[in-house]
C-alpha cells in the first residue's frame, strides 16, 4: 500500500461513525443485512387478511400495503404437518417422508404414528442460520416437539403432549418463561367441540400467552431470525366457520358469532402491532400462512365406500354406532385396499410381498391403482352431482417418496369434503364428523406478506409458493438455500 493509499484509508477509517460491535464483527461477510421476523398464522386465508377484514387489522394491512403480498400456494394436500416444514426446508412432503401428522411406520397393519420433530431430516432455515453463526428464536413451528438443538431457542408446537414435557431448547427456557410470562399454551385443548364460546375464549388465551412469550424472548434474547406460528386462526376456522361464512351450508344469518372471527383478528392484529415494536428499520417482516380455509360440506366415508365397492372386508358384523377402522377386524385375505380419514383421504393397497397378508399381486399393482383412481374420480355427491375428486399417485406429485407413502392421495370435492375413516355411518356421506365438530377444510392458498426487505418490490404478486419462503429468508441473510430447494427467493422472482 502506497503512502497516499494509507492516508486515504486512514481518512476512511476516521469517517466511520463507530467501530462495529462484537456481534457485528462476528457476522460473516455474506450477511450484510439485518434481521428477519416471520409471523405465521396457521390457516389464515387470503380472503380474510387481504379483503374482508383488511379495515379491522391496521397493522397487517399497513405491512401489506407497504410491502409485497399475494396468495401463497400450499403443498398438495394443504395440511399443517408437513406444510410448515415444507416451507422451512423448501422440500415437498414426499421428500420429507411426512404425509400428515400421522404416518405409517412400515408396511405392517399396526396403524399410524404421530410425526415428531425428529421425522424432519432436511435442513431448515434455522439449521442453515445456526451454521452461519446467526441466532434464531423459533416458536411453535410444527412439528417442533421435541425441540431440537439450534443456535438460539426453540419451543414445541401444538403437538407437544402437555406442560410437563420438556418443550424448550435449551431446557432452562421453560422455567424462565413460566416465571416471567406464565403458562405457555400449545393448543386449544379439545377444540373439536360444539362449545363455540369455549373455542373463542381459549384461542384468545393461547394468543395472548404466545405473544407475551414472544415479547419476552425478543426483549431478552439475542436474535437474527425470529419466527412464531399462532394456531388461533386454524382452531377458529374449524370451530366457527358456519357462523361467519354465508356460503356455509349450515350458516344462520344474524347469529351471535357472525363477527367473532373479525373480532379475534382485530385482537390478533393488536398483538402483532406490539410485536412489531421489535422490528427496527433493518428488520424484514414476513407474514405467512401454511394454507387457507374453506367451508366444509361434509365427509366421504372412505372405508364405507371401499367396502361397498368390494375392496374392503371384515370378519363378523360391523357393530352399531361409529367404529374406527383400526378397531375392526379386517379380513386381509379379502381386502384389496383400505383408507384413512382426515382433511384428505389416504388409500393403502394390500400388496402381496409388501403387506404381511397382501393379496394384490405386484404385477397388478398399477392396474388396481388405476381402477381405483377411475372410480374415486367418478364419484357423485349426495345429490348425484360429480364430486370432482382427485386421486393422485404420490410419485407423480413429489420428487421422492421417503418413508411409507400412501398408495393414493385422495382429495374429495376440491377439499369441500373431508375423508372419514370410521364405519357404521350407514351411508357413504356424512354431515357429522367422526372426530368431533368441524366446519372448515383447508384451502389451497395461504398468505404471503413481505415488508422492508432491502430493495424489494411492493404491491400484489402472483405465483408465490410456500417453499419460496425458505429461499427468501436465507437470501435476506445473503445465504444459499439448502441443496435441492424447490423454491426461489421472492427477491429474485
Ligand atoms: Zn395449518
């Protein structure tokens, strides 16, 4: 370096207002930008956030109007587990090997096991940020029980069994939160109830405590990345949709709960406003949901249908009343296929050499599947109208099929119908849900709002997909997405 250069450098050094702090010095060169805050609203649909309730939620509306926003295409099928992890890993359900929050462990008939955080093998946003020396606070992003180690803090999701569980990483955070915030509420307990006021009261209580905990952690712990998922909108959509949606078949005009969801969003928006006090000029804020919601017409009794079509047989009589399929004696020697209930239908074939008492010869597997697809897709509803069902082969919609995939993924009536697994309905259609009252199903699109990203465009945007979120967050930190990421940074779209 020549003398002139040295003088110039000295002058430049002096012109710096202050030396970087210890923390800034530790930040890698690639990460020139500030922090990222992600507010996840489970099941929040575009129509409520962007349209119907926009005037009641000033904080969200301001974020949106000054930011980039649009519908966020969910995964197929759009269900909470694995949708949030698809968003955080930029992988599809088949690659994750998580097809719902219950999955077959193997090809035996032993039923389904619950997905835990350990089922997620792909790298999440916070795994990558931890390696880059960034601190994360990750609150209740499903499935996050048991909480896994990271650089920062993680708190269990709605699948956390109860308050006695070790639901924080590091462990000590649990006691610290209890002391400073009080109870951490993972979910509305027993949310499948007719007691509408109870669902409302508990959702408010859960949201209040969740945001209190968020405020505490954001105030007292270091963070570069913060994310919280609030389940309130999901529990309320499922619990009160018929009250709020005039299109719902059971809607009663002028009912006492007509505006209850609007009121809840007003409350939630206030909480979001308080949280945003932690977002400074260098913080990018994202608001996202994992899927939307729509009115549910009823349920297709999937196993009743399979039985009526001769694919499923039982030894002995079906008892009076509703019985879950796994409590009945299936005659495997006469069973080709059985199904499972949920927001979508899972169909399993009883394949020779694969299932213990399989009867479908391997060389007739495709033929049997195709026959079932044709029949499922030509089903009619209770009024004789085509249901517009779709039966999908997992290998045609996912990049990989890890774990034990269903043989068919069935979406009844464009998700206006759910799948019912139990027997004893006396019909293929039901308007009562066997697992308790439920008025909404999930819809294909959630929401995306991004505010204050350096150099971002603003205004409405189409064509956003849930797995773009992973790539966008990492891009905001100047980091590469995980190898094989399916999404693209929204900043580059
Ligand atoms: Zn969800």
